[in-house]
């Protein structure tokens, strides 16, 4: 990493705002390489040992977390009324994390949390055609006619025609079970697609996004950092 001003280094790591950090430095609460420093403009990098109130602060550029999003939590960085997916990531080092795309409040499953904007763009750009796989329980009997309609590109409403999607029937009954792969992520897309064929999604969970597959050992609300192998898949 290139050398950064000490106040920026600490602010980036969520120690406080830039102004709060400057005050802390001037009051002698920060040490660099064992010595108290009082100059916010001092340049440091990861070769330096930086301590804030005697706790070491390492600099992290990018963070990547796989979250098994639970129902009832919103896919946002902040919300005045509801808990957000960012609130669930207790081990985060940076304050600039965001969810890659969104899942509806009542939808569960795979959500990538990062601060890597380039990666988010690659995953969300329609031109990249990154497949997203969902498991759903459907009120109503899903039929082969539905499979064909989804494959041809379903006319969801007057304005929105979905790209061709792969609908796989796991169980066809009064309550059906399906897996659906879509190449886009419009607002309430899966629910709207089934409404267009007069059926209702009663449970929805995202299983994968591109080559990133939800870790089955993660309970709802749990998360873990991505492995190097998983990061390299992007």
C-alpha cells in the first residue's frame, strides 16, 4: 500500500471520523512504532505498527464476506428502522462495506458484502451475465408450460420482459418447489415472474451468484470471510 496520512489511515479503519481521529492524535492517544505521535499528517503504511488506545490497527484495503442473509434484515448500508446486513458483520475492519446487489427483506440466502466496487460492478453488470440461482417454494402447481415460458423470456408486465431463465421443477404440487437461474436482478424479480404466471412465491432463498456458492454450514445470519480461492473466481 502507498503511504497515507495517519488520520486518514485510522479513519479508513473506522476508528472515528477524520476530525475525531485528529483530536485523538493530538491528545497523544496514538503510537506509531512504539512512540506517541501528535502529528495527523505523519505518513504511514503497513510496515508501521499503529496503535490507537494501545490496540493495534492494521490497514485493510478490501474485505469480502459471504453472508447467509436471514429474513427480516434489509440489504442496505444503513436504515433508521431496521437492522441491516452490514450490522451483522461484527468483524469488519472498514466502514465502507456494502452489499453487492440486494435481497428483499423477507428473502434469505447468499449475499456478498464487500468494499470492492470493481468486483461489485463485474457481478451486477447485465453485460457480464452472471447467473443467480434461487430456491423457492411456490403456492400453486408449477408446470412444464411455466418452464417453457421462463426459458423463452417471460413478459412480466407491460414494461418488463425478463431475460430467458432456467426454471427447474423439484416438486410440483399445491405447494411446489423449484430452482430458478436468472441473469439479472430486477426489483422483486423472482416474485414478479411467478405472479405473471398466476402463482405466489412463499419462500425464497438465493443459493449462488456466479461461481460463488452459499456455504451450507452457515446458519441464517452467520457469515465468514471469502477464501482466496473464492475471491479469485471473480
